[in-house]
């Protein structure tokens, strides 16, 4: 008869497993951790009273920890997941990178899919690289996928997938690079499979692969971690990016502050981070003498760099709190025009005010200025990537504009953030996490967004 674990021991095991792996506490993680404890008990290798001591003494590679990890780690992925995101990655990162290397004669690429799960993301990178390189090009290419879950990596090395994993692949690509195995399964072509190697790695405790990477993709992993573990992993990722290289994370994880000194690049469906290379200093003989500023040459000499890659300034510590409260009072009196005007003035002085951008989004939504509401909500989500309400406001506005694919992606982010324990409420947003999550789920199912209206009426 299976041993019954006392409630106190079960709680200790659950809390220790979540803390050791760096996951942010949440009801969803508690449920997964309870399943992990049940799996340890079912294995019958260790008495319940000894489990905590055994886990404390072991590393994550051991069978006991791998059972815990299998229950705790979410592995949702597929080829070209969010095809628009990969299209932007190809256009703004991989193509320029390959062209730069080709011009310099350095035909070498190092790509890393961190938290690669069952391998689809790493193989997607291989498919893109294969398409970008001319036939017969002799390049030194290394693509590596890493994950904390050994079972995922076993599946990745096998490179056999169900049709569901291929749902965003273009038919021509599927026909060329996949072979039907029957029963709805497909094998990836050896030429693509052999471009990628896989390694077991816990980014929270160990250093990444030993060489600098030209591109690192790490999506939908950081959001599940505590702020402390997020910061530690972010430092390791940043340190692994080669000069001129790129780091690509999920939009909900794209914090300009967290990935300094990399420079953010904002594009339509993504935010990427670039390890910009400073131009080499010219030799003294090549430095032109200073010319007096004239109306003709002053504009050229003072041309600002592109705003898409400009590093945002760090805002003062909630210096706008009093202003937001005054604007909130105007909203409560129904004076939306004055509230919007003051909110825009406030943001002109502190564009990175999360509270100010959220409030402006809510005001604009109430005024039926949907495009302005979307712009403000996007700014709020950029400042606070883990803000489920900000992503929800973006999704609601996108739906009203008829941009349903983008809207549904935002609602997926809302659900992921809330499941990972991200907060939902704030001093001017009184919707519970459960209600917000249900609204996002309803939106994904095609329902109306009526149960949580994205308006000032939803604010306190």
C-alpha cells in the first residue's frame, strides 16, 4: 500500500522543489509540485521522511530531481512558434549577421536555443539558417539546444514529431525537410537534425555553453522564475552574447533594464537585444580637423541615432505617483479630457512611468481612441513585461482593431504570466487574477471581452 505523506512534509517538499529551481510561487506551480511529490512517492525509492534530505543532497541531473522537473516544467513549443516573431528575427538579426560575416570572410555562426524543450525551436533556427545560406556555402555552424528536462532532450535528439508540432510550417518546407512515419508522426531530415546538438543545463545554477554566441533565443522561461533567479539568468545570457550578437526573448520578458548593456531593438512583433560593437577609433592622421559649425554641417553632426535602438533612460523612483493620483481624481469626476491632457504631460516628462501609461491606456479606451489606447498599453508592457493587465489591454485594443492573431498572442501571454504567478491587481486596477485569466481564456476561445472591460470603469 502506498505510503501516505503527512501534509506538513508534503508542503515542505513542494516549497523546497519550487525554491530550489527558482520558480515563482503560484497556485499552478503548487499543483505541479504536488504532482511531483506524488511521482516521487510512486517511485518508491525513498521514504517520505527522507525525501527532503535526498533532494537537498542531489543535483538536478539525478532521477529524483528529473521526476520533479518533469512535473514542474512547462514544455509547450512547436516549429516556427509565432511565425511573425521568427520572421522578424530572421529579418533584423540573422540576415544582417550572416551578411556581416560573409563580408568579413568569417563564415562562422554560433546559435543557442536556451530552454529548448523538445527541440522544435533549435531546429527552427537550423531551418532558417539553411534557407539563408547559398547552396555549397562552406560555413562553420554550431547550433545548440539546452534544457533542464532530460526527457525533453531525449525527444529532441530523436527529432520525430506529431503533426501538431508542424502546424506553422509552410507546406513546401514540410515537404522538403520532413518524412511521414505514419500515425500522424514525422521525422526531421538528417541534414537538419545533424546541425543541432543538445545538452542538459540548468541556467539558474550553471554557466552557459563555453563560447560566446552570435544569437541566443530564450523564450517563455524567465517569466516562470522569481525576480532573483530572473536576474541571475539574465546576467548569464547577456555575458554569453558575442560582440555584434543578439539575444531574443519573449515580448513579456523583454526588460531593457534587465538586459543592459545590450541595446533593445523594437520591431513590429518582437523586441530583440543587440550587443552593439563600438566603431574602431580612427588613427590620428585620419581624424579631420574640427570645422566651425555651419547651418549645413551642424545638422549632419548632431543627427541622433535611431530611436528604435536608443537606450531608454531610467525613470526616477515613482516620481510620478502624486501626478497619477491627481489624474485618477479627474477620472473619478468624469473629466476625461483634462485627465488625458495631464496624463500626456506627465508622460512627456517621464515616458517610462508604468502607472502613467496604464492610466492613459484606460482613459483612451474609455474615449474610444483605440489606437492611442494600444500605444499606451504597449508602452506599459514594455516598462513592466510581467504586467498581465498591460498585455490584456493590448490584446483588447488589438481585437477592437480587427488584428485578431496579434490579440490572441497577447491573451496567451496574459494566461502564461498569471499561471507563472505574476500579479494582476494594482492600486488603480481592481480585477482579480482569476477574473482576468478567465477573460483572456474567453478571448482565446473567441468570446466577447465583456466580463473584464478594458476601460477606466475597470479601474478603482
